C-alpha cells in the first residue's frame, strides 16, 4: 500500500504519494510558503519542481540553459490547478488502484510514475506542463479506472 509523507515543519503542505518506495506524485498545497528556494524533486527526475519566494530587489542573474543530452523514458507532468476541485486517483505499474487525493485551486501536483486518473468535483481550470515532443496517443495506455464506491481519499479532503 502507498504511504503519505510530508515535509518536516510544513504541516502537510507538501505531500509525497509513494508506493513501494517509489514517488508517484508530489503535491504542493496552495498555502505552502518559505523564504528562498525549495526543490521538491530529486535531481534524477526528468521533470523538476521547485518553489521560490524572493524579496523585492532580489536579482536572479541573467542566464541561459546549455544543451545537455537527456534521455526521458516516462512522461512526468505538472498540473497547476488554477481553480476548482478535483480528485486524483493513483494506480501502480500493474494498473491497480491505490488511493486518491483531492487537489484544489492554487495546488500544484507533479505526477511522476504509475497511472493516474481524475474526476472534476467542481468546474476546474488546470494548466498542464510536461516534456515534449508529444507523440500523440502512443504516449498513453488507457485502462478502466476505480469505481466510485471503491475510492479511498487520503490526506486533505477539502
């Protein structure tokens, strides 16, 4: 079964959804705040997720990113929930349902590995960011999701 972990001192504002020691998702709640920069992903993730809070006048030196060859095996995606409320269902590599979380306007979720599905509990606006180029339908394997009577929501249930 998966576990629910939080960053120390953040009162469940950063959640890692894990199954058998593997991070399925990272959820950064809307009310997370911290001075400086906080990375939520390990260096080896092909999609990096960080939060920055900088004071007025702080300068980030002009820069560009160098071409660095990267091999991406799985699509990792980040969803910025602008408004609304939705349930995220998590599945293991065998497409077996594990558990669900509720995310709301202002929350951000990185979907790392395993399967996932969504149900909009309210009208929702979501911005999705993922690696490209997009190969079309060969990027996904669709399968039957969890039945409503079997849903198990963990963490915040806002």
